[in-house]
C-alpha cells in the first residue's frame, strides 16, 4: 500500500507524453493559424498607415487655416517671383508647432542657399507618408494644389481659370501673385483641394544625384498643376499614393477625404480649381 502512494497517500499517476503525431498536428494547426493571420496583419498595418497619412494632412489643414486666420490669406504656393522659391509648406511651419526651424530659416535668401540648406534638408514627419518607399533629405510626399491642366475634349465644359485656378497656385511668371483670400474661393472651401498626396515623386539632379523641386518640402515647386485624367497616373505631378484604391486629399475647410481611383475626370479637374463655377454636386 505504501509503495503505491506518495505525498500524503494520493495515488501516483503516470504522465502521458505527446505522441509525434499529436505534436505534428499541433504544429500544423499553428502554421495554418499564422498563415491566416498574416493577411489580417497586413490589412491592419495598411489601415494604420492610411490613418497616419490622413492625420498628417489634417495637421497641415489646421496649419493652413490658422495661417489664413493670422494673415487674412492663404500662403502662396511658391514665392518664385522673388527668386527665393520658398514653399507653402515652409511658410506654415510656425503653425505646425515647428517654430524652431521656421525661426532659423532665412526667408530673405533662396530656399536652398547654403545658409538654409541644413535646415531645409531636415525630414519632417508630418510631410512624409508612412506608406512611402523612399527616404531622402527634405522629403515631401504632399503637394499644394495650384490648379488643373487636364484637357477634356469638350471645351464647353472646361471651366474658366482651369489652368492656374487652385488655392495654392504657384507664383505667376508674368506678375507676382498674392496669396488667395477665402472670398476668392467661389466654389466653396469644402469643394476645393488645398493639398494632395504625391508619394515618392520628384526629380533627381544629374550633377548632385539629390532630389529637388516638387519632392522637397522647402521648395516652392512642390505644387501640383494636376495634368492627368486619373489618380495614380505615371506623370511626375499627378496625385498618387501607395494606399490601395485611391489618394487622400485635403480640402480648403480642413477636412480630409479619400478620393477613389474611379473618380470622374471632370470631378477631379473641378476640385482642383477654386472658381471654376462647376455645377453643384459634381464634387465628392
């Protein structure tokens, strides 16, 4: 009796180990579960990146609206007429809680003057889409909308001012343009784009092998003259993203909307202009 009891008289039970078949079955089940989980993880990550991108644009929207409230006009897309070439995205830095860089930039000098270059080559997270695949000095994944140059065959439906008709138009080559006033947005702030995505775009300087122009936040040429019938087209200045199904856009009233790839070409052109007098209901 004593030999069959231990630890206070309880009977001793033999432990049964997993068989090889059972172990393989468990491993197979775990493998299937992991395989099923990967797509869900990818979807969750993509959703998080898309949400972060939308948040970036909302911050820009708040900064642009606060700039307009302080100056009574939106910033110019590009102060090219002065020869300095600073961008809208540089002018709003004090309203993006990035006062330090803004206070150090010498706006009386060209944006890429050696005295400014160390500052303007900084990577600012708010200007970088988390879905972007490239990384370089001064990266800018968002562009100010200066109008539309997409040609529509029916000239009769082409609105007046269809070329340089955006809120953040670049400085006109013939006459310096002041910033746009709210009263000049005849189509309505909620129907007019301020900024759109343009991820991983830009031109490489053949001499320096560095990015410049519309791919850099400090340079005024990071404005879009939208020149395509569709989103995610191959043109350098087209609106594009790495999000599945469309592109984020920031409107003049500060709201952010996801524009689907299937957007009507005329609607796309219409929301790029501030005073095209398009019929009500043609915009998203």
